[in-house]
C-alpha cells in the first residue's frame, strides 16, 4: 500500500481512526474478504462522521484514485447480502 487515506483536518483523532478503519475494511473486501456485519458497522460510523453525500463521494473518489478500490460498489454489494455473508470483491 503506497497511498494515503482521504482525511479531513477538522476531524478528531477518534474520527480519523474510524475513517481509516472504514477504508481499511474496503481494502479487505477486495483483498481477503470481510464479514458483512463488520463492514456495515464501519460504514454506519463513517456516515456519522461524514453525513454529507457529496463529501462522501469526494472522499471515495480520492480513495479510489489512490487505491483503485471502489467503496460505493463494496457497500452496495454488502447491503444486498445476508448478515452472515463474507463480502469479497473481484
């Protein structure tokens, strides 16, 4: 991993940790797979920090540009799965 996560300078340390955790879960969904429930919990926390849809899209575009991973597709797929499923992107 030779990229940085998109962050907002106004966030608290706890919020930064939670956002980094969310994006690391997106990575895991592509690389190894992650429990759907864990991913949804991380996304819900992310949405508490970033309630604005436009800011979410901006951060996701930055993340995708740096990593090649698409958060929107991962979350959409996770929401369509059963709670016990593993989310693994191809």
